[in-house]
């Protein structure tokens, strides 16, 4: 085990981030496609507000076991979580452009 640990440390020590650079075109694409997405309050006991700069297409809620516990196909800004169990929930939010972002929410 120790040689693997030493090898991993050596890899990290010699890895350089200088090889990664963005062109001006790539930077402008990142800025143009920025998506302002907010979920609050977090933690929550019932209602979750999702605020998005791009219209939402679908919201899928998955629990810690990986099971889909709720799918909301209609765009909405306020989601009721009263029927869901307490604990961590993962919200996969898809906008109308096809971008999907995950938000972690704790339900009390």
C-alpha cells in the first residue's frame, strides 16, 4: 500500500495547472451560457423555491438510495416536499436549453 500512496503523492506534486488555459472564445461561451440557479430555503421542512434565470423544463428529485421520489415536468417556482422523507435529497434541474444541474437539499 505505501508505494501506491507515495506514487499518488508524487503525481500530485508534479501535476501542473499551467497546461490548462481557456481561449477568449471559450471564456465568452462560459459567460454566455451561465445559469443562475438558486434553491431556498435550505434546509427546508416543506416548500422549496427554485429560482432560475433560464426557464425550467423538468425537476427530478432523488433520495440517498438513488430512487426517484418525485418528478415535476411542469415548470414551477415552488415545490412541495411534504410527502417526501426527511434527509438529503438531490434535485436534478433541467432547463429548456438541456443543461442539467444538481442541487443538494436537506429536508427536515
